[in-house]
């Protein structure tokens, strides 16, 4: 904020913008992986219920996707230890 009370925003450099887009792509893939895994496990482990269509338990499927999103948030701190170096170098390029 400047002295005259006008908020002035500086433009983000193209390099920083590219890095942030790559981080967003990796974060999206991380969430997608955990949500799909949770949905598959939830769909396969669903018990006998009335919401069965073609052998898939949709209630358990959606509950599993929610749990997958929760696991994605819980495990997001572990990115530095889990993520391969090649992906980390690609994000920082």
C-alpha cells in the first residue's frame, strides 16, 4: 500500500507464474489420485444396500471420494519426501 492509501499490485513475473501453474497441476494430480483411490476402495468395499446400480455401491463410492480428499489434505505435508526429484525439478524450472 502506498502513502496516499491506494493499493498498488505488482505484476508477477512470467517465471513465477509458470512455477505456480506447475505447482497447481501437481496439486491437482495429487488430489485426483487420492480421490480416485478412495472412491475405488469405497466402491469395492461397500456393503449390501439399496443404492446399488450395476454392482457398484454409489454411496460408498462418494464416501470413498470424500475420504480420498481428506487423505490428500492430510498427506500433502509429505510432498517433499514422496514426490520424485524429477517432478520437483520440473516444478522449479
